[in-house]
């Protein structure tokens, strides 16, 4: 039996390696956002700087390991078997949550997952022990005071990060304005001195206290000379930064890279416990149990975990190496920064989130509040404020989402907050501290304009909502797994471990599928990045063509599937079509938003000339989708109710119509690759002819509906509606063909010019 427990410990370490790899590259890599968003250096240089910070941070994280040992529960009241169930439940829950959230595209936090999973598993095991007769209160089994402080710390970190991000960035922008390069001469030294001093103090003084080379005497000297150290660092670095500025060094880039190092260091120091804290605690538990002799795992109590952790340095170094390798090689590193950068971008961009009711109400309330504040603010103060926040002079690096001033504040403030939490041994959520600081600074920087505020607030709400879902799901899932393993025994533990391995494999496959689809929007990003407006329209026309071709291919496939499913009474296929059509509606709305954004990057003359046909083409696509949804809706309702099938006398008729519709859709797709006016006119004429054919069939079916047998009225009603919606679909397609032709060639005419005689 002891060998089985040893295998379980090995399995925990394997899960930890997977957690280290995916955790770093998936969500904890948010410390790269500011450096990448400001284009402070090349991606390779940013990764090198971050990797060094991660390595040093991992070496400093020893003190945080106590959270997994006795931060949530009182180990002296739990047996070795109890802890095996708790630790396995925590690690497997992390894997399951990571898989679910990655598949759904929702954000999550490894800190929140670990803390609440540990709390849920320990809570359930404690309840079981109390039910089985243990004469202890819940507060004696769980470290309720520490657990409560941890939970409150995580929750408060979000509000604190957002508040300080907003305030500090507001002050920084008042000082430097958006045209900051003209105001750096005598301010950059002080700004650089403050930023660097904060980094040095919080990371090298607070964090270094955990290193093995820090003797008690050295720690005591640092503790008694904080003021002297802070003042000395400020004076030294202020002078150094001023000298670097006079030597033509971009001090702000230095601060951003130094802040990237600091935040990476704080991340590793704070979040390493999420990945290896549980396996290391499990290993120490096994070693203590192994040394006990032949005592049963149910009887051997784990009071040894109450002592402070002394994690061997080679474990920390190995974890740091795994994190660095993952950071440098994982494909996810290049994708996880999109959410934070997109929501905090100074410029209009593709909005990743839609609009929500609460976001609309918040924006409306904020606008009303701003209006009232303006009314009571003296005109002179308003003019001064508007002058300092004049965005016309915004100075960004080539391709950057926001400027170096904001990037510096993001990194320095987030690293300071996380380092404070680490020094207090509170496992803050690194992902959400960095995220909320970035959101606070973007709000202060007026990055959330009236046209983007609703979408970005929705994004922030989605992120925070994902955090709450993570907390609740981790607590419940870990509790259920712990109880299942406790009562199911070793066989259930093995089965759950096997399921976890299967989930890991599936998660990797799902991510690879997602990665294949991410490259489809390269053209859109190219349009946004193009500086010359004269070069943008050909790219935008190509983008519109590709998107409309994709939609018509989708429409052709769904039209055929719906017709087949109705004739063969396949309710399952109709349900799949229903879900596909709902997804396509969101895709169309997102595409329209992107294309509308791209219109801002073309010349004003072209935008005015093409906008009518651009919007007409989008509306036609949406109309076609609506026609398909109406056809699918009535067919699905009919088939689900098991009503009479469509009589065979109509099969051949509708099959001919369907074939012609699909042929015209396919020809329309091919037509977009050429600019032949004659083919366009020919295809539009075919659409008109097909409309007449459908109209004739419609009238015949309608006459039959009035005069036929009552028993067949239901299916004929469906058939009449199908013909009507099909006719409207062809009508929308005919307009869409014309709209695209006008987009490509403004001189295209659908009818001959009739000269007027005077």
C-alpha cells in the first residue's frame, strides 16, 4: 500500500509540472502585457528579461510554501490519508478547471483556484471527520482566521489595484501629459528615481528576506534602516536616470524593462506555491509517514506540517527552470496578452467582448456623473484639465497599444502591490492584480471612449465574473472529489488520476485546434497596423471579400443541411444547425465591428464613397442569416413534434429549388474573385429568375394549403414558409452581389444609362 502512496506523490509532481508549464504560459504571463503593449523592446528581449525575473522570484518563494502546508487547515488534526485525498482533489481540480476555462475561452486564476480548492477539500474532509465522531469544532480543524484573511486579501487586491492604478496614472498624466517627450528634461530623473526605488525596496528588501544568504543580523539592519535605504536609493537612481537621459538613453524603456523584471520576479515569488506547494507538502507528508513504520495511513496524524517550510533550493531552481523553458517555448505566450492589451489600448481596436446591460447602465451613469461634475467645476480648472489631457498629441511607439508612461506605471505599481502581498504571505491573484492595475490606468488615460467603453467594461466584468466562477467551482469540485476519494478508497483515487491524465491530453488537443483558428485574422491586424491610408483600402476590400465568401460558404452548407434534415426528419441535424446559426450571428456582428473599425483607417474620400455599399453588404448577409434561422426554426418545431412529413410530391420540386439556390451561392462565392460586369449581371438575372420560380411554387403550395386535406395543412404551412424565406434569401443575395460589385468598382451600374433629351 505504501508503494501506491509513493506513486500518488509522483503523480502530484507530474501534475505540478503540467501546471507550471500551462500556468506560466497561459495566464500568469500577464507580466508581459505592458512591455509588449508599449513595444519597449523586441519580443525576444522581453522574454529574456522576464525569464531572469522568474528565476530569481522562484528562488525567493520559500516562505509562501506555508500556505499549502498549514495556511488553510490545521494539519495535526488530519491523517496522512486525509491529506492525500485533499492534495489529490486540489491538483485534479486545478487541471479540470484549467481545461474547462480554456475550452470556453474564459479567464481564470491559478491562485484563486488553488486557495478555494484547498479550502473546499479541507472543509469537506473536516465535516466528514466531525460527522464520524471527532470532538472538535470546525474552527479547530480549519485555520479559519488565516483562510479568511487570504480570501479577503484576494478580493481586496482587485479593488485596491484598480483604485491605485487609476489614481497614480491620473497623477502621472497630469505631470507628463500625452505629449510627454517634451516634458521629460527635468522630470524624468525624479520619475525614474521613484519607480526604481519602489522596485528595489519591495523586491530586494521585502523579497530578499526569504533568501538563505540573508542572515538574521542583515535582516535586522535592513528592518531598522528602511528610511535611510529608501532615501539613498531615491537620490542615487534619480541622478542615474537623469544622467542616462542626457546620454540619449530612453529612460522610460529602461523602467519598463526593469518593471517587467520586477513583476516577473513578484509573480514567481507569489504564484510558485500554486504549482508546487501541494506536491511538496505531499512529499513531506509521505516522508513523515514512511518514517513512522507500520502505522496505518488513517491513524498517522500530520502535525509535522505545522512547522515552517524549508523547501530545498533545488526544488525551487528546478521549478524556475521549467517556468523559464515554458515562457520561452510555449505558443500560448503570444496569445494570452491579447485580452489585457485589447481592453487597455489607447486606440480603437477590435473589441473582444460584446455589450452587456450592466455595462450600458454603468456608462450611462458615468456620463451623467461627468456632466454634473463639469457643471460645478470652474471653467478655468476645466480648461487646465483639458489641456493636460489633450490626446491629439499622443506619442506611441510604432505599433504600440499605449505609451511608455502608462506602461511604467502598470509594471511598477503591480509589482509593488504583489510584492507587499508576498511579504505579508498573502497569495494575491497575480493575474487580476496586473489586470486591474492596467484597467485602472487605462480608465485614467481616457482610453475607454464612448465608442468602446461599453465593450471594455463588459470585458472587465467578464474577467471578474470568471474569477468568481473559478472560486465557486474550485470549492465545490475539490470538495466533491475529496469526499469521493475518502469514501471510495485507493481504487477511486487511481480512477480519478486516470481521468485527470485524459483531461490533460484533451486540453492540449483543444488548444492546438484553437491555435489553428487564430491565424485567420492576420489581415485585419495588418490593416490596423498600416500607417499609409492610401494602402489600406485594397487590404480592406480583400478582407471584406474573404469574410463574405466565408459566410456564403457557411450559408450554402446550412441551407443544404436544413433541407435534408427536414425531408429526412433528422431533428439532431436541425439542432446542430440552430446552434451553428446562433454562433454565426455573433461572428457576423464581430466581423461588422472589425470592418467598421477598418473604415477609419482609409482616406475620408473612400470611406464616404464606399460606406453605403459596405453597410448594405453587411445588412444583406445578416438578412440571409435571418432567413436561414427562420427556415430552421419552423422545420425544427415541426420535426420535434413528430408531425406528418413533407409529401413526396414536393420532394422533387424543392430539391430542384435547393440545387439552384446552392449553385447561385457557389457562383457568388467564385464571382467575388473576379470583376466581370457581365457575369455579375448574368448572376443577378439568374437570381431574379429563381425568385419567379420560387414564387410560382409558393402560390401553388398556398392554393393547396387552402384546398387540401386538413391533415396535411401543418406540413404545407411549413413548406410555404420555407419557400417564402428562400425567396427572401435569394433577394438578399442579389442585393449583396450588387453591393460587393459597387465596393470593388464605383462605376459599376446595374442598369443602362438613359440619356435625357432636352
